[in-house]
């Protein structure tokens, strides 16, 4: 038997990975297999299966996967990552019987990895697999494993099964009924065989099966839950957690039940209450916060400041005695003084509403223009009618197109080419698509906008337009969220620096179109509630996302100047707080999250804008002639492979049909 040295194998892995990333996964994988021992062991197979699964080369390694599964009967295979990736390969080639045989033969130490349980969770949310295996008793064994996940450290690894449920149900509502009913039926079958753990109880909560579970057991599970798990349950069924709140009052043990909750859970409840106000949540959080001095009186040095900072500030007006006690006993009380940045640094004049004049609205148009020419007329007609608009524009030099990932490719391509492009991109992976077809995937408009053109189009002043090049200087290292926040902040600064007094501010992306408004869209009502009741109107209000936590819409908003100042300054205030390691706080630019936390910590209500939105518009799709020219440019320096030929043929077909 020929054996490959460790050094040579590591180099072979690096080479194969680079080839896969560069758009040659089949060639890289073939080269890696050729570099392996004549009879690859678990360590080598793990790398082979991982690249095959990641880059869609399942059929190429199927014989190895089936051989691996068969040999478990004659030798002990303990490489946990190999076990995990072979499951994924077999699932994607629909070898479901082999998958179940393989998993049922594993020993506990062969499953003790996050990758294994992650792939097992995906398997249990594969609709084709559930249909094929519904009458197979081995399915129950797999369900028990996926729910309990008892072979890894659950403190460091929140339940993947719960999070996978949440992701599937929220992202694909059409699959909700299938998964909910099949998982509930499985839970009913195996309930007596499950160990009663926190994880099991939370899955029951997720599946609306908490009726027979004792109150103290559920509260105990909730008290020790990871916040991402609570968010996952909440994101699917608010009612499930609402019902759980009532258990705090069942036998008069409210105080004891509340005290059992960790500060992280209370912080999570605070944010849940913002996304969906609930009396039970409010009473629980208020009671817990009121007892902070008693709870930490004997352990001041161990106070979890990264959580208590937020709770103390949130309750500063309601419970000033708690805030004063906390700040006087905080180990480094000076840190909190730095966080005055969380509070608005400026005061603005109150609106002077009058029936004999139109409301003056500052309009801050920020971000990439994309389909601005098609979108803005609808904004002007439906949102700004009856107002005196003062317009400011802060944008980028290039108009911009959506990145043509498989999910977004329809924005750029059409015809038969779109179908072929999505197929190839899904097969080799989008990073490889970018590396192999740079001209096609990084295309932007050759033309660039000018200040004069925007002044003419939007009807604003020359000094109220700013255009920057995001391909130059510091912007080359900016993430997309960082670019978005930079423009929101910049546009608001132009408005504030102008000295113009406005009654309200509309912030909107240039490409966001409007189909209509509801009967609640009334500028006088919006201005009054925003100015005197601290209501911010966003394209969607506070939500608890299963993985991102508290978020709001970040594409449009209406509010008073004071609230819009808080909103626009979010990139600065939240990063300042993040440096203190605040729990769940976005310490770097993150879509939706910086805005939500800046408003939340300032007790701002967020409601849905009474607007019926259209789509976010892009420039016109590429013609077949343009698409073909780009493909030819990308393949000019190499012999075309099968994927190149498919794309060229599709583009030529569309061209000949007049697309």
C-alpha cells in the first residue's frame, strides 16, 4: 500500500482547496483523490468528502462514501468530521437507507462534533428524506439524536435543531406544515424515550407540546436557555412563549421563578418585549431589575456588567434607584459616562404644525442609486404629496447592481441564460463563480452619475448632493453595512448642517419604490406621534431574528429630527458600546442591528410605516449580446470547460432568439 506523508497530504489539500475556490472544484477534487493513499483512511476521506459536499461534487465521491459506510461493519471508524461529511454526501445523492444505517451504527464519540449535529439537523429538515423514511423506525432513532444532541458540550453549542427549525420555518413558510407535523408526530412517538433535558423541553415548546410538562421544569429550562434558542422559538410562535409567561403565576411562586432567570435571559426578554409588547414579559423584567441591588449585594465584583449596563440604562427613568445603586457599585463606573453617546447629543426645534402651511420634510436619499430613476417618481407622488420637501442625496459614483448570487441573478440576467447561470453557480459555489467569471459577476454600469445630473433629477441644491467612489481610498475596505451606515450618517449630517428646520425626516434608499399608502398615512399624525410620543416609523418594526437578535428595517424611515439623529448616529454609538463587550450588541456595522439597538436603548417605539412598498428596482437587465461578450471575455485565456460551454451556448441561444 502506498502511503502519503502528512506534509504532502497537507499540501495536496491546500492545492485542491485553491482550485475549488478558483472555479475548478472537479479538477481540484480529482487531484486530491489521486494524491491520497491507495486506500484512503478516515483522515483523508474527511477532506475529500468536505470539498465534494461544499462544491457540489457528490457523484464524484459517491463510491468512496458507499464503501466507507459498508466498511463500518469490519473496522472501527472514529473520525468525527468524516462521519459528518459523509452523511451530507449520501443525503445529497438520496442514499437515505445508507444514511440511516450509517448513523445508527455510530458510537457516542463518533458523533461528538458540531458538524455532525448540524448535518443531522439538515437531514431532519429534508422534505424528500422525511417522505421517504416516514414508515422506517430508524427515523425515530435519528430524531432522538437530533433533539438530544447529548454528545457535545451544549453550553458552547446552542441547539442546532431548534435554530434549524426557526430558519426553515421563517425563511420557507411553505415548508412549515410539513416539518411541524412530521416533527410533532415523531416527538409523540419517542417522548417516553427522551431524556428530559433543557433541549428537549425547548423543542416541545417549539412544537407547541408543553401542555403536559410541569411548570417548574419548563421555567428551569427557560432559565438556562441560550438567548439564540429563545429567539428561535419566538421567531416562529410568539404565542408559545406568551403561554409560558403565564406559568410564572400558577402557584404563587412568581418571585422565585423570576429570580431563577439568568441576566442574559432577562435581557433577551427586554428585547422580545420591544418586538411584541407583552404584559407578562414586562412584569417579569421589571421585577428582576428592581431586585438587582439585592441580587448582587454580596457579589459586586462579579456583576455581569456587559448585561447589567444595558438593563440599568433601559430602566434608568423607571427605576432610578436601581440605576444609581448599580453605577455607584460598578467596578469601572467611568465606563458608563462614555456611553452618553447613546443619548442624542443635540436638541432640535419642535415642529410648528399649522393647517395653513404644508409640512416641511427633510428627504435624505442615501445609498447606491441602482433603479433610482424608476423608483423616485413613486416616492414623490405617493409619499411627498402635500409636503414641502427639502432633498439631500448622499450616494456612490457607480449606480450599482445586485451581486448576481444564484438567488439574486434574476435581477441581472434573463432568458435561458438565467437558468443555466443559476445551475452552474449552485453546482460550483458562488465564490468559485466569482473567481472563474470575474467580468460577469462584478459587472457594474460603465457610466457614473454626476452632481449636476442628480441636482436636475431630484430638484435639490448643488451643495446638498455628495458623491463618493467606493472603489477608492478607505472605502475599498468597507463592508456593505459599513457603506450603508456611512451614507445614512452623511446624508443626515448634510441636513443638520444646512440649518434648515424641518417638521420630519424621510430617509430612504434611492431604489426603493412605492405602490401606495394606507389610510394611516397622514403627515400631521406621523409628525405628532414621532415628536411627542417617540415613535419611529420603519419599513418593518422591531423583530427578534433567530440568529441576529433584535433588528428593524433599514431601507426607509420617518421620524422627527431628534429620533433620526439617533438613527443616523447608530454606527458610532453602537460601536462605542460594543467596545465594552455588551451582550448581543453589534460592535461592528451589521445590517438592521445597529439601528435597532440605538433606538431600543433610547426607549424609542418603532412602528411600521403605513406604506405599501414596491420592489427595490435595479437598472435594466443585461442584453444577451452584453452577456455573451462578458462570458467570452472570461474564457478567452483558457480552454473552455463544460460549464463554460453551457453558459456560452445559453447566451448564444438567447441572442439568436432576440432576447
